[in-house]
C-alpha cells in the first residue's frame, strides 16, 4: 500500500492553483469542534468527535470512528470501520486497515493491517 499517487496528484493540483476543500458526506457526523484540512475526504457514516484534527489529503473511509482529541496527520488513510480511540496520533502517510482498533493514547506510524488491535 502506498499513498504516493494520491500525494503526487494533490501536490500537482496545488501547484497549478486549485483550492481543494474538504469533502464531507452529508451522512457523516463531524463535531463542530473538529478540524478537517483541505483535500481530505470524509465518507458516509463516519464519526469525528470533538478536538479531532484531520490533516491535508486524508481519506476517512465509511463507518470509521475517530474519537476525541486525536490527530490524523496529512496523507493518511483510515479504512472502513476502523476505530481510533481518544488522544491518538496517526503520523503522516499512515494507513489504518479496515476494522482495526487503535487504543487510547497511541501514536501510530506506517501500515496497520486490517483487523489489528493495537494495544
């Protein structure tokens, strides 16, 4: 898995002057106390709670849950049904596989395969 193609396209669009707003499904819940940076996509039935910060060009896929005060750094992909518990930090260019659970307060870098419980 790599985010390289998406990163290159995002950079190229910025270079030629595009302004890329975040795209948020009307079926997602995003706290008014969360921030989502440009170019990020939030899919259907995602929950993003208070204090969450989503960086640039991220994918937050269907039914993912991002709990309070967590940070998803730029260029990251949170897959379907993944759970990021409170006060976690997902480093730039990371991938969290479908159904994975990241327990409270963890810092994650890189690739987490589907179904992993990270304690």
